[in-house]
C-alpha cells in the first residue's frame, strides 16, 4: 500500500463495505474490506497480501474529506503520492490533471470497473507548469456519489494494462447497490477570493429483476470565478493614461484590478452515471456502465488597453479607439464527455472469461468572448464580440477479452494463469473556427484554430498479454506478466514485469517488482496546433510532425517513451492494530516527451531566428501584426527531449485506538521523490543557438513538484460526532520562469522562484442528526495560507512601464501544489434512504 491517510484499517474503522471482487461472496462484508482487483488477476486477494503497493479508498472515506466536492480535489487530499494541478492558466484551468510519483499525468492509467477510461481532448500547454503536456483523464466527469471505492496502485503496470501505466493505476469501482440511496447538498467558497461553489448530488439503487441491479447517480456542480491577480501597473501609470486623452479606464468596474487572469475558471457541470447488471440462470452476467457530463467553463484573460484596437485615418491622421474602456477577454469552452461499456462474463471449463467493449469521448467547442480582432479592424464603430474558435475531440474505443483460471499444482496456493487480448482505436480531431477568429492574428487572447491547424487523426492498437501467479510455498508468492503491443503508427512493443513477496513471519514481509514499460505519445501531443497571444507575445504550439516541425529538423514526429522500474517494499505489523509499509522505487524514462521552452522567432521587430519564422509560415499561422512589430513571437513544441531517473519512497503508518466510547485512527502517510535529468536532446542546428530546453523546462521536471508530502491524520468517531483532522506538509518546490524579454536587452532572462516547506491544515466536522440525516462543515486550508510571490526581480521586469506588458498581474507561481486562492470553507447536508 502506498502512503495515504485512508488505509485498510481506516476502512475497517468506518465499518463500510468497499466493493466486489470476482469469486467472493458480495454479502461477506468483512472479507470484502480489503479485497483488490487491481494489479492482480487472482480473485480474492487482500490488499495486505499484495505483491505491489496498493491502497483502498472507500466511498464513505472519500465523502469525509475537507475538499471541494469533486473527485480530483478529494483524491489530492488523501493520497500523498498523487498531486493535482492546483492552478492552471487559460484553458488548462478548465481541465485539471493529476499525476503520481512525480511523473506526468500521461503516466497514470485510469480504469472504471477495471476498464480503460478515455482521456481529455484539452491538452495542457502551460509553459511554467509541471503539468505541461498533460492530456490524461478528467476525473471530475465521474460523480463522487457514484463511487463504491477506489484502488490506487503506485507501481509500474504497463505489462498488465498497457500504455500509460508507468507511474501507476487508478481503478474506480462504481456502486452496484440494488436498493437505497443518498442525496446531498454542498455550498462553499474561498475566504477572500470568491469561487462560490454549490453542488447537489443524488444516488439510488434499484432491482428491476431478480439477480439484477441498476445504480444511478446525478449531480450538478457550479463554481464561480476566483481572483487573486495583482494591479495592472500600466493603468496606474500616468504616462500610460496620458496616451488616451478620451480614455475612461479609471471608470472601468474593479479598477485598477482589471486583469482577472490569476484565479479559477468559472464552470457549470452536470453529471450522470449508471452501473447495471443481471445474472442469468447459467451464471453468465451481462453488465453495463457509463457516464455523461456537460460542462460550460470560462477563464478570464489579460485586460487589453484601448490602443490594442485602433485605426489611424490616412487622410486626417486621426486615430480612433473604438473600445475606449479597453476590454477583458475570456476563453470559454462548451464540453461534453461520455463513456459507455457493455460486457458479458462467466465461466466455461473452469475458465473465468470477461468480454467487454467501451466507447468514450471528449468534445470541446472553443470560444473567445468579449474580444476583438485588432488585425482586421479598419475603422468605424466596434463593440467587443464573441468568436467561435473551433473544436477539439478525442475518442477511444476499446474491446477486451480476459480469461483466467486457477490450477491445483500441489502448492500451498493455486497456480493462476491469466491471458487476454485487446483492440483499441483512438482518434483526435481539431476543427477550425470562423475566419474572424484566426485571420490577421485572430481574436485577442486566443487566436482561433485555423484550417491549417485542423485535421482528424487516428491509430489502431492490438495487444495480448499473459500473467502467471503462484504460491510455491507458504511464505512466497510470485507473479510474472508479459505483454505485446502493435501500434499502427509506431510498430511493436514488448514489456514484462516480475513481482514477488516473501512473508518472513506473520509480522514482517518483503516485496519487490522489476519491469519495463512504454508510453505511446498521445494524439494530442502529436497533432495539437494553436496560437496563444497576450498583450505583447504570440506563440504557436507547433505539431512536431508538421511541415513546420520538419523545417526545424524535428524529424517525423514523436516516438514512444520507454521505462524501466524497480521497487522493494517492507510490510510490518508489530502489533495487531499497527500497520506499517515502506516502498522504495526507481523509474528511468528514455525518450521522455516534454514541451520545449519559448523558442523566439522575432524579438520586438528584430528577427532572431529565420527558421522559426519559416516554421510558423509553413504551419499556416497568422500572427498579430502589432505583436510582430513590437513584441515577442515564436513557437513551443513537444519532442522526445530528455531522459530522466526518478527515485522515491512511500511510507504509511496506521494505528486505530479505542478510548472507551471514542474511536480514533491515527495515520501517517508520506511520499518522497527526486527526479534527475540523465540526458538532454541536442537542439537542431536550425534553431541557431537557441536551446530546446531552457532552465524553465528542466526545472519543471526536477524541482517544480514537492520533494516530499507528509500527511498526518486523525479520524475521531464519538457518538454522533465525526472529526477528521489532516495536516498536509508540502516539501520545498522551485522553478525558473522567464520575463519574456521585458528587460533593457530585450533578451529572455530566467529567474528562480521558490516555495518553502508549507503545512496546510484541513478539518472536517460532522454530526449525525438522525439515523438518515447528517450535517457537516469543513475547511480545506483552514488558516488561509497563500504561496509566496514570484521572484521579485522577475516581477519588476514584467511590470516595466517601458515595454507595455501586463504580465505582472500574475504574482503567484504556476507550480504551487496547494493553489493560489487560500482557504476553502463549506457546509454539507446528507440524507440517506
């Protein structure tokens, strides 16, 4: 088991049922409390006997966490080795990501009831964020009330499950109750920053036929904008205001805090999920489950001064400013996400078989609101308007056949042989926006997707695996797995894994794994293309296998990553109620896919790299002419750029104690990881001395995530009261960030920002008013701690009046592990029936 505050003993303390596993009586609650179905093909294995680190998080435990009422925030509180993207800019703030063991979100495989979940179409392209390049599963499209329990495997499992499972696996098991239900309502907000949040959710179980179940969940979730942006220094500078004799800037609402870019996106989310099954007379079961979500979200962008859109009449020399108040654009998305699975399972000739097919997809329509296209304005009246920017879509269709059987070989335990086949079809599509969204630099804040950005891409994957597990002696368990994959665009990959566990005594066990893995590039990493603009910058996200990529000598695109992982763990139970686990690991990655730094083509009108400008032209992107003449332009690109080695450790200690009528479970969970760069790709000669990976990129991989996280927890139950106190201690983080050339030399400079060791206190209090009604209050970040400001020299540069940039309104680091909004406080009412 990996480090976490919720461990098997905690589940036992809560007295909750944690799920269903094959070959186990679903009514045997005590047996089920630590039975796992992740990381093993054997039925009936307990988490305490696992060969690899795994933890169980019950649905009841997930509900008793001081966090915003969504799955991602909740997991980030209770799993130390799981880190959530606490802050994202632009559209990255509308789709948060999670990662395990300090690696990328793309190294985490998410399963629903053991079946692969599709990923988001919204690629994170934030430079300066340790989540850059993330295109993993959006966990917040899975309603919390639909979950029976979650199994988190923090171990390389590519040989068992395929690509993405390099850092671990999150397996979400849905409820299958055939009666009863729950309805809850939550309201909360940040102490100072806004972010008003309300959530209403309900779950109910039905038995439409004998030996059947139909469990359904619905939820609506609303979250308002938050804002912690600094003053826009340009609009309090008299010299700037003097440029606009008729300007009404000081009369704009919220002056001088006009840029609201640093804060949460506003979003409105509607979710539904079901889980159903029926068992026939011969024991064969038909099952189906699915989810649907609809989300409307919007993020504020930098405020634009009145001169951003202007026209000088050549005959009179008079300059028009059609938007004398300036304008504050928003990037908005309308997103739909759905998945459906249908399958049959049964037994034939003592072989348990499971045939299933899953189709899922994520679709986003993109908009820029309250904006204008400065490049096409040619005088006359103008009002800020909305632009349709195009669409992004990712789909995944997976069909699997899994079989396993136990053989009696005269050993203390059966020999289990499992094998299976998988077919997967993935697509990624980009649709163009309306011409006004992308022509002549496009709408301010986000240039729409152009016809040259657009396209539909796909690939097929065929896989087969075999997994053999045995217990050759009372004290020894072994498991060996091998997998073969064939990709239509990459060719073949073969990986394997060997695991073993030796129970030295009933009080002490040693376990370990060794294996290799791979990760195919996401189609989003390969093909995503767009243009991002601020007041003084315009950068193209260049697809690596595009015509522009070939101009820069980047070859024919991306190659798969390869990994080798080792772990050794110790399980100790010195007292009946005391459980201690410690797991040490090392993961090496070669050909790791990372985003480049900002590669500059033109710097304030001076051509710095003709090849980069040629690559932009070859890709067909039109840049804002004002920025080309008086700002910074260039590209960012994903490439197989570095080799890394990550070493770490996970520790968990759980000790439940009874004090007369009170019960307390004390827990300690800790994770430590250290990533080192072991190789860096040379920059192509076409870049004329610019490095693919500057200090900013390399620090995102090595120091921008907490070096360690410690959870100190105490769960108290006393009569009708429940109190859960969690102290999270985040280790130090640091990152280098650029000033975008806002300095006298007009050359990009990097500055180091640091976040020291930070304790965050989370508190949850609940009272059971009646057997069916519970009220609770909670605080995440009880004492309203904010991260330190960015490097003061960096802020001085980007606030410089001389260069007309407003980047200085961003005052907090993008890499903060605990967010920028401070304390979140909420109240909740729950009714069961």
